[in-house]
């Protein structure tokens, strides 16, 4: 929510370290002790996950990334602002708005031109501005370049996410394959052990029956012998 409020300012500034400090302070006001760098990293992670949800079904997308709608609203609003600014610049011929830089950058980008000797006058001309103003075509070119850069960044992040996703998917498939092979081997071992147990049980039963038959035969022979002696 805080990042969405400052998104227009992020688009205007090249250096946004101060903006992340502002976000960090606002987070602290709400009871969350997060540094500017942590806020920036979190935003990058959210953006990466947002790009990764483009090929996912809506139901699964809501389960995996509950902030998709918030991120989509931010980027939709950003594109609308850029297109509106381009349309207004082409229609009215407004002068191109210079990107605001930090005080350090302004000092670096200023050129001091001294007047002729005796006048002591000084003029400051900022780089990037054209004398007499700029035409609306400059605004259009700048916005197109911004859109192209934004699109390139999105494509690059999407490619990086896909590479990570494919690597994780391949790793998952390899682990699943190893698990299946392990389970199959365990099942084969169980069947083999059960078969051996049954064979041993069958051999033991045969030996018991053979002993019993011998024992019965000896008892029968002994009884017959005793009977003959009595007679």
C-alpha cells in the first residue's frame, strides 16, 4: 500500500534511495521495523512472484500469491499514467518535464558559464534542457523509451523466473524419480523377504512332518515288538 502511494514519485526519480527510506519510516510508524534495503528486497521478490503468476490458473494463482491483485493495480495505474501523459503531451505540445535529480546530481549536471571579463555575470545551464523549450515529440520519445525499458525489465525478470522455476521443477522431478525408485526397490525387497520366509516355513513344516512320521513309526514298531514278546 505504501509503495503504491509512492509509485508516481518512483517513476519520476532516477535515484530512489530516499523513497525507500520514506517507506521504511512509514513501516516503523505502523510497528514494523524494516530497513530501506529490506523493503526494497521485499518489493523485488513480490514483483518476481507477480510475473511468475502470468501462466498460472486464477484459482492456483490466488493460493500461491495472494497479493497479485494489488501488484496488478499498481502496474495498471502506472501504464495508464504514462499513456495519459503521452497523449496530453502530443495534444497540447507541453514542454518536456525534466526528471528531478538529487542535490548531488544537480551539482554534477550544472555547467557554469562565466561572462566576458568586466561583467562578472554568471549563468547556470542545466544539461538536458533545450533553449526555448522542447517539442512534444521529445515527450513522446521519452515515454516510449520508458515503456521499452519497463518491458525489457519485465521480460528479463520473467526469463530469470522461468529459469529458476525450470531448475526447481527439474530438481523436483529428479527427487521424485529417486523416491519412486527407492520405494520400488523397498517393495521388491519386501516381496523377496516374504518369499524367503514362506520357503523357510514350508521347509520347516516338511521337516516337522518327517520327524512326526519317523516318531510314529518307531512307536508303532516298539508296540508291535512288546506285543509279540507278551504273546
